[in-house]
């Protein structure tokens, strides 16, 4: 998939977000995925461990959205081994049954998340998540937002004068 996105970036800018997961550093992953290097129009960014860390980084908004006390939302989100599991476990403590039903997997299920997990978190991102607040608690998000703010497609860069 990443090679296809890199190839497509020859024609249009592409933003690809990936989870760093257990990898030690992003440049190693980029070198493994794209040995010839990324196209200048490909913005490839990594959330440290998982993108859920970026959601957890807006502690106040997430606590309000999940119906939990802010004290149970961790502070050092990029140091968590499994931010997705952390988010699900926080949702288990929600005062709202609809949040628990959608985000937490059913008892006895082998699923990692509930059936409504993606829809609920998509709604949170659109309606309540504040990336400008979250960037203060997630360095990988701050770097991603900085990269996006200065990105210029390769065809928009003037050619050097002869």
C-alpha cells in the first residue's frame, strides 16, 4: 500500500499516517518500506505507538467525551505500550452505557475493540478533539502538524533560474 501511495504522490500530494507500533524509530521504518526514499509529495508521518495516543493527548476533551474523570486519562501518552488498549480500558469506566457498548468489546469476544469503536472515535475527532491542545502532550502529533504547515507540493516550487 505504501509503495502505491508513494507512486501516486507523483501526481498529487499524499498524506499517510501510520502507527509506529513496536518499531524503535520512524526513519528505519521508512527505509524498510521505501528503500529508494519517499516521493517529495508524500507526507509520511508516524504516531508514537498508535494514533490513539494523539486522541488521549487531549485529556480534557476525551474525558468529557467518554464520561470519565480526567484523572484516569494518562498524561504521558507516547510512553504507553498500547494506547488503543488504554483508551478501551478508560471507556470501560465510562458513566455512559452507550460509550461502553460501542467502544468496549463484548464479554467473551476475542475482539480488541467494540463494534462502534471507529464510528465513536471518528465522531470525537470531528466534534471535540483539539489537535492544538493535543500537540502539547504528543510530540509526534506536534511534528506532524508542523510538517503539514510547511508542506509545499513539488510542482509548486519554482524551478531554479537558468
